[in-house]
């Protein structure tokens, strides 16, 4: 008897991301002698994250590669890493994730989902058509916020910026027509979605850490024999690790490509560093008050970051 | 399975509402795949998750309001004054207007319900035959997908880019590539319009009549300027253009010109929303039937069958056209793009087809798919809007269909047309 | 009986009023979003998501009205060639069939709304979303009833073909 696991993703077919997933699926099928097949529905054909979660609930799908924001509906704390201005470097990310990833994966498990690891999408930076050399300059601009994204909205409102909420599909035309002039995006995202053709400046401060995870419902996984479950776990976790590394490399390469294209990366100046920092503190304070996340997890991540920052000097 | 399909077909031919046929086929498919039928509701609910659909009720209402006012008569007078000396004048204006409108709103039938409502009475008033006028507005419902800033052009570039296609396939290059093929289609259809309107009376140009006609249409003339200008200057998003149009038309026809009394407004609103309900309920349920096709992997199966038959670039292109035309009648353009481009592109490149050229071929096919008999969606929408039998729509669009097939062949086998502006 | 009839008329009027109100608020909301953004530099976060839910409501209210007027899109090639009695039977079958399908749609939409309620899905942190989705089962349910009535009373008004 064969089990087919049906998995939806937003990544289009043919991307390196999907290729790694498909390689994993092939290996799983081989090593379980065809007992476990994985069928992917790429490119968002199953709808957005909400729609995918609904289909998982009624059993049409068994899992999905979902963004942290999408998974928040079933496990709010998964958004822990996407607090604005949380991380300052990839060093900090790696240090924190080593200790915190297992906690989040455990949390997902308690919500009924088996996660095969978290994969990063990179840091989102503010990118603009106009200079981004000061906080005041930022306030003058028309910033895009992803429609329905409450955390980024809260963050912008806190620093007195009123963003323009638009669906993803309207962003490029929005940049072209001047409806918006600033977006937050990772370097690979900006190039893939062609936004890089409309921007000249980047504020070199990590704005938000982007990531996603592959989850399959516990119910579907439990139907497999324990050996098959182990094979699935071993292969998919390894592939997801690969994707994680690949995204890191791609983002660094994309960053260089943007630099080569002549886009200016603004380091926060000595004078304005302070106001950037004030702004960051304000956002942190506000999110703490809003109490969107489990306070103990929040405290733990703060402590880890403090330790790391002290160690660095 | 075949028997049930046949039964559904017979029910449809005897007049069961189309939406019930689509819903039944989706539910049957899911039932046989042992998938919970509430998936149909989940898919239908995606109506509330697609930003572009907002344009449909707003533009439809604006179109109804305009068609109930004196605007069609004023439009006819103006084009007769400006282009009355030229055979096919009004038809050509209509084609261009529809193409521009579709470039902004997509081919979801908005052009037919909004502009068609205005143009169809105008065309028949000007003396064009009923079937010619019907064919024009139905065909024009998807004309313009190749002109910037149509969303499918952008989406194709984004998907191709993510596949890691070398040679930087940008949105701008797709915008440029679509221009000549789009103009070719427009030119061929213009030729047909001039030919069809050859027996209509021509009038000498009169500056006085033109002035008077312009004056009469003072309030409607700014509309295209406001909408296009507003979008290009960034004052409003594409999805908001519909709201501006509806608001502007409401103020002009009800408050300023007072051609429509306030007390008639609820009835017009209701009438236009009946049309919107009729169309969107079909759209929502066809989301579900499309989802069944995707779930069962049917597009891929179809593609694999076709690929077995391929032996050369020419056969590949012929089969590609047939395949895409069929696909265009079954799937909406966005599902078709994300599902098929990743499969097609590597193979097309293998046959030495430029990725930009493939994109233009793809979209040209999809455009025609919208009114390919017997199930192209726009045929039903036009039948509904103008209260004509679907059969009459098949006949009315046939010459237009054949002409665009010729254009499609030229576009497919003459890559220069798509690539000339790109310096490739 | 007359009271029942009066209630029926009242309900129809409420339905029509709701349709006009929804469309009017859509136009006003969408237009004021543009004004707010351009003159006061402010964006409503709930603006676009609400507008899209209104599209869903308009869809079902419009389809309900279309059923009332017997004005749905049909292919219908054959029935016009049938004699009167055969036409009546054909209407009974096709509309009866559509009524059953709509009843199924209503049932499964109700389950969908119930799931959303159990999951406590939110509309932008503002409120539970299920009351905003209730139009799905209600709308399909009313359409089913109306189709059944059409089938039994053999009304095929102004079908397009
Ligand atoms: Na919008
Ligand atoms: Na189509």
C-alpha cells in the first residue's frame, strides 16, 4: 500500500528550492520502496497560506511549506523571529536559532504538525527609490506593507509612518507609478520580483528576518510505519538544511549583485545611528506591550541576544 | 464516469444553470478522489481573497449607469464627427478602447460588462450589424493582454525569472515584446472592421459638428484621462481605478447631468449586481473545478501526452498552440501561467525558442482561449450581458476567432515580431 | 397568509436594500481610501480586506436576485425546440437538479463556516471572521429554495437562451 503526501508550496516549479524538495521526495520514494510518495503543488496554485491551512484541515492536503506569518494562525509563537529589528547579523541568527529552533518545532508539534526544519528567506531591508540616509527621510516616504501583515503594520505605525497596504501583485506597478516608493524585501526577493529595477537606495539595517517551514500534519505522518517516518524525517530534514544554506548563499550573492548594479547601501551615520536606535527601541517596546507572543520565549530570545552581543564586545 | 459527464452535458444543453453544472462536476471529482466536499466552499471563498475582483462590481455598475444615460449617443456622435469620414471609424475606436481597458483590468470579463454595455448599443445605433457588434465586444473582452501593464505579462516575467532563465527576462522586456504582436492583432481586426463597415454611409468632416459633439461630451471625455492619468501618476492603485470610475460616473450622470433620477438608482444598482452575481458565482465555482483538475494533476497528464508526440520544433509549436488553446478555455490565465510555464519553458528553450517569444505565444493563446467555442468563459458572459443565445455568440465571434488564429500563427512562426524591439 | 406574504415582501425589500447599500458603501469606501492616502497620508488597514468581503456578499446577494428573476447563465440549446409539456418536464428536471446542487453547496459551506468558527479564525485581529462568511451557506440555501420553487411552479422567466 502506498501513501501519497500532498504538499502545497508558494515556490514555483523549477526553482532551486523546488528542485531540492523534489530530490528529497524522489529519495523518500526510493528508500521506502514506493510506499511513501510526495506530490507537490507549487507556485501557490492551492491558494495563499490561509487557503492551504483550510485544505489541510479538511484533508485535501497533508502539508505545506508555509511562511511564519501563515502559520501564526495555528501557532502564534512561530512568529518569534519575525519581530522587526530583532537580529542585527546572520551571526546572531545562527546563534539564536541553534537553541530556539527546537522549541518552535516542539510548539508546532503540540499544535498537531510535524516540522522538518526552518529555512531562512534572508533579511528584509528597506529599499527605496529615494535616499534612506536618515529616519526623517524614511518618514517622508510611501512605504509598502504586505496586506494583512499585522506585525509590520504595527512597527511602521509605531514610528509614525503610515504604510500603503497592497497585495504582492500590485507592488511592482505601485513602484512604477509612484504609488509607493519604498518596500521591505530580501535581496533575492527584490531581484526575483523585479523590484530591484525601481530602487536606488537600501538602508543597511536588517528590518525583519524572513523564514518558513515545511509542515506535515501529525495525523498523516502517523499513518506511515515507524521506519518510513524515520526515512521521511531524515531525508526532508537534510534537504531543508540544504535549502537553508542555499538561501543564505543566494541572498549574499544577490546583495552583491545589487551593489554591482549601483544601488547605494546606507550605513546608519554616526549622528543618525542614535535616532535609528531610538526607533528600534520604540518598536520593541510597543510589541512587548501588545503581548503578541509567549513572554517566556520572548525573554529567552532577548537573553540569548544579550549574551551574544556581550561576547562580541 | 463518462456516463455522468454525458448526463451533465445533457442537463446543460437542456438549460440547467451553468454554475450548477460546474459545481456538480467539481463535487463529483472531489467525491471520487475521496476529498472532503467543503473544499468547494474553501475555493469559492477565494473570491474574498482576490484583489482584482473588486473591479468587477464597480466597473459593471459604472457601465450600466453610462449605458442607461445619454453617453452612448454622445459617444456615437463624437466618433462619427471625428472619424465619420473613415470606414469602420467607430469599430476601430471601440477596439482600441477595449484593448487599453483590458490591459489594465485583465480579461476577467470586466471589459465586456463595463465597456461592452456602452459600445454595443453605440455600434448598433451607428448601423453595424448585430452579429458584427456582438463579435467585436466579445473578442475585445480579452484583447489587450499583450499591452503593458497587463498583469499576465508581469507574472510571466516573474515566473520565468524565478526559474533562473539566463539573459535577464525582465518585465520591461515583456512589455516591449508584447507591443508589436498586440498591434498586429489590432491591425488585422481593424482591417476586418473596415471591411465590415464598408457599406455604412460616410460623412464629410465638419469642424462645427465636431466642436458641438465635443462640447456635448464634455463630462464624459475626462474619464479616460482621469483613470489612466491617475494610475500613471500614482494617485491611485489599479484596483482603485474602478472606484474612481464608478464615483465619477455616478456624480456626472446623477448629480451634474441629471439624466438618471436618484430614485431610479437603486433599480440600476440592483440590475447591475444581478449580473455581477451571475458572473462571479460561476467564477467562484470554476475556481473549485479548476482546483479539482490541479489536484488530480490533469494539466500535467495532458502535457505529457502531447510531449510524446513531439519530434521537431515545428510540431512542438503546432502542438503547443493546440494545447494552450484548450488549456485557455479550461483554466484561468493565472493558474495556467504558474502551472504550465515551469513545464514548458525548459522544453521550449531546448527547441531554441526564445523565452520572451514563448511568453508572447502563451499569452496570445490564452487571450483567444477566452472566447474559443464551446466553453470560452467570455462567450457566456457576453451571452448573459446582451441577452443573446450562446449559439449566436459562437457564430458572431467566428470570423474574429479565425482572424486572431491567423495572427497567432504569424506570432508563433515569426519570432522577429516579438523580439524586434528587444535588440536580442 | 397575507401576513406571511407581507413578511415575504419585506424580506425581498431587505435583500434589495442590502444590495444597494453594499454597492454604495463599496464605492464610498474605495474612493475615500484614495482621498485619505493622498491628502492625509493615512491608510486604512481594514479597507481592502473589507472591500473584498463585500465582493463576496455582493456575489451571493446578486446570485440570489438572479435566481429570483430566473436570470442565470445557461447554455440551453434544446429546450426551446420542445413542445410545452416536454419543456415543463425539462425545467422540472434541470432546476430540480440545480436546487439539489445548491443544497449541497449550502451544506458544505455551513461546514466550512463551522470549521472557521472552531478554529477561531480572525478578521485582522478585529473580530472573528465567521459572521462575515455566513452569507455563503445562507446565500446558497436561499438559492436552492428558490430554484426548487421555480422547478415546482415551472417558472422559466427571461433565461437568456
Ligand atoms: Na489595493
Ligand atoms: Na481562460
